[in-house]
């Protein structure tokens, strides 16, 4: 390969895919025989040693490279880092779980090399000839619904806009990086909607395989991140998505706050200020846990020690906001003799912006 110009880079975002690493390399080697390619594993510090497995192969196969990420997670951002780390003129994204059909890669590359006007080639499960494999009706229905939602922001009539299997010209990908949100698992949707011009695309059919090794990453958070990505494309320039999420969780926290205060103040008969202090602590804990799971998922804190330290940091950086919360609520209730619920909400509102700014910076890193 040293005497041949590099044609293609395959970016493989991974998390806990150790068993699949050697299998995937063997499949790529067979599928891309005679082509000049490299595989770039971008691993989110998998505890199962995925990056070590890839490095073991890289020691004897120079086509294999590894980027091990620390302190950050997420499929989209992993793909972005991988696409920017190659000198190849074309770059493909393929999952590390063997569910994508690697034998389609040569056809994708041929299509891009034969047509200078073509920007991206997409492996589709839903175009004519494509198949979702052994998906059940519920999963097919969910995917169809998500596709309909994506059409609200897409500039192209794709049959499979949520495909994680595609190939794009590297120069186009690098030019789009500053415009990408990097949110969630649907990097193709991010690319297609971020481009200032409609990208010329072609879809090629393939059959989605059943996972053999490892565990699926699909969960409720994946669906949540998809909706977040759509929101970001539709409204993100007006209200940043992270602030919107933080605010939405804050609204839920307000409901928790009022519920706890109602129980303590109206039912248990505790003084209003005492009830407000306890309600503030409970709501703050609720907000911390939910923000850690959703708003800052890509850098969420894990383990009892990290969560405790994060909670303490969250409480400390929000201390001024919490003091303002209690102070404003107590003032309005005791001096103005207003409705206790309005007094509590006023205190919450005063603290909201302060909590977001400081927690974003000091608990989960720079916003």
C-alpha cells in the first residue's frame, strides 16, 4: 500500500465492540481487496478493551489506526473526529457491530470516483432492494415515524435518512464540520441538514444484519437524542438545544419543588422557609441526575464517587442561585403575602440562568 495512493478511509465509531474488531477487519480486507484503504477506529474508551484489540491488529497491519477518546462520548462526534483524521479523498462511516454490509463499500467508492458531481453515497435499508433483516413490526414502524419527522428538516428526499452507513468526499465532510451539531447517533442527518447546498446523493440497497457479538446500543436515550437533533436543526439558532434541555428539566424540577413544598408546608405543617430549603435541595438533586443523563450525556458522570462529587459541585456552583431562590420566595411570601406557589416560582426563576451558566462550566465542563 506504500506505493499506492490512499483511496478510502473507513471510520468505525466503537464502544464495547472488542469481539467484533478482528472480524470486521477481516471482512474489510476481503471486501476491499485491491483497493488502498485504511480503517480508523474511534473508541470512546470502552471498558471492554476495544481500543486495545484494534491496536493489537494495528501493530502488524498499518492500515488500522486507533483514536481512543477520554472524557467525551457520542457516535456523531466520534465520526467527526475520524473523518478529520484521514488524508484519503473519500471517507466511509460504518458501525463496528457487523450489521452493515461491508461488501457495498467498493460500489460506493466506484460511484464517487466515477461521478465528480456526486457528494455522498448512502447504504439504504428502505430503497428498492434494501431490507431491514429481522426487524419486528414495532421497530419498522418506529423507523418509519422517525423518517417522516426527519423530512421536516431535510433538504433531500432520502429513503433512509437515519442510515449510519455511508461514504462522502472527505473535503466536503471537513468543510461541514464547523456547522455540525455533533448531537446523537444520526451523523448522516446532521451532515445533510448542515450543508448550505443540497448534497448530491445516491442510495444503494443493502440488508441490515443481525448482531452476533456484543450488545445493542439502542435505548430510550438514542430516541431522545434523535428528537434533540431535529430540534437543534429547526430551532437551535433561536434557543440553543442544551439550554432548552436544561430549561425543560428545570421545569420538571419546578414541579418536583412545588410537590415537595406542598407536602411539607401544607400537609406536614413545616414553616414555609424550612419547606422551601428542603424542596430546593430535592429539586436540585433531581435536576442534577436528569441533566447528567440527558443534557450532558456525552460527558456524563459515572460511578458513585463521580456522581457524589458532581452533585456536590452542582450544589456549590448553584449555591448563590439557591440562596436567591430561597430569599426571593421568602420575601414575597412573608412581606408581600403573595400566593405561596407564585413565591416559590419566582425564586426558581431567579436562580435558573445562574444555575445553567455555572453548572455547564464547572460540573460538566465548558459549554
